[in-house]
């Protein structure tokens, strides 16, 4: 048994069991897209909201650590529940510092200027207690005036079935995706069937909690963080949020803010 497997929590094992990209970090990174856009977005948000002279970033739910490649001008720390993703990050992205941690309980001895929770990380926290605990972690880790950027699911899936041919590291694959929506639980269940280049067929299934913008704003506000802006994407700032995912930008109180 590997070290990562021996120290993994049941929750971490469940996440990996349900998602091929968590079991294959290189595949995850292959689909990461233009991570450079994150640096541009942070530059814009920092210029508008501050803090000025931001130097440090805490990425809560950093996954494989691929975001660190876009944030080399910052001191970057990434935390994730899955030890095998942290091992991959440590071996692949030397700029960042990475550690295994649960974002609902993590506490750092220091404070950070920028706090991130991207890639629908919060959607894997299904209870209100978990969401509130994660927001408390953000607040406890934030320097005065720190910028907080969250990206997560805010509406149910628009389609119930799709199929697409995609590029993977070893060639071309076909992915069939089926989505189901549980209105009572506010949970979207996604099932993907991967037909891989070597002929192997892999099925993964995972549940993600969808929360309204209002619910996210309330959780952040209850943690003492001020919500500044919500938007779907960089090029749709100022327009109504439509989803399925959206950004919520918040800020920690500055020194002398006695709200």
C-alpha cells in the first residue's frame, strides 16, 4: 500500500472512486484549460478590491495543484483532501507548497492575502454544516482585507445527456455524460462513461450539491466576509448570473473595520 493510500480518509477514497480524473491526475491536468486566465482575473480583482501588494495565495481544494502554474508571482500554498493529488502536485509543480488537509477543519499558523476555492470544490460539501465550516476556514486563514474567490455550482445541469469526443493524453476518447437532478436534496448526479483509446471503458459517478448565490452569500457573510461581486465568467461581469457555475468574490474585513 502506498503512503498516500494509507493516510487517505474515507471521504478522500470515495471522491477518487467516483471520479476518473481524481484517480488519474495527469488526465485532470489535461482538462484544466487555460489556467493563465486565473492570473488575469486575480490581477483585475485585486486592482479593484485589493489588498494592494498581495503576496500570498491559499488554494483550498487545490486538487492536482495545476493552478499554481498561473500564480508564480505569489507564494502559493495548496490544500487538498486527497493525498495522491498532493503527491502529484509536489512532484509536478515545484513552485507551490502543498499539504493534505480537510478544508472544513484546516487551520494555518499564518494568514493569506488571497484565498481560492475553485473547481466546484464547495459542491462536494453536501451539508450546511460543512459549507459553514469551510467558510470559517477561509475567514480564519484570511489576512486583513484579503480577497476571496469562490467558483462552484449554482444551478442544476441544463442537459440530461450528452456525448462528445475529447482529446486525452493517449489519443482520442468518447465520453457519454448523463445527469440527474434531485430537487429535494439539491444534488446533481453525474455519470460519465469513458471509451478510452486503448479500448478500456471506465464509468464514474459523483454527486455535487448545488447552492444558490444567496446561500453562498449568506454562508460567507456569517463567516464575517463581505461579498463584493458575483458573475458567471470574466467576460460576463455585470450581467445576471445564469450558471451552471459562478464566481463569488468576497473580502475579509480590513484593519479598523468594526462592522
